C-alpha cells in the first residue's frame, strides 16, 4: 500500500529531543502505562505525556533518558491526564515498544529532520 507524504507535509511534523525528568505510574490508564514529564529545553519547555512502555522499561530506566517526541499534536485527554506530546518508538509484537533516542547526549529541544 502506497501512502506517500510530500516533503512539505513531513516538515510540519515537529519532532524534538527531550530528557525525561519525572516518571510516575499511571494507575487510571486502561493498560499499564507511565506518566512522563519531559524537558525539551528553553524554547519548547516542559511537556507531559503518557506511554504504554512498561513491558520493556522500568521507571529507573526512563529517568534522565533522552527520547524523541512529536511536540505539535493537539493536547489529548487520557483518563484524568492531559497528554501534551507523543513519544516515538518502534512497536513490536504485543505492543512491545522500543523508544527512539539519540546515540549521544545532545541538547534538549534539537529538532529531528
């Protein structure tokens, strides 16, 4: 199935590097998940999101880890929590997610493109 994006459409997706600075269990979520607070640097600031990544990652694994996320989606209400960005990862069988991340520590907020 072919579903090509134009270069202009791709450029509208604002993907940036951030550092996870807080991780909490998301007890109200239907599936096992964490609530994450992510620092995207001075320009973007702090954003929150939830992620169903408990199969592969512990809270300790995630704290201070750099990740890649989309920051220009509209906010989304998930149970009693407002998600402000979308973590990016490769999704395997049974929704096993491996997060996308830079190979080296870099400045928070750098754009992926």
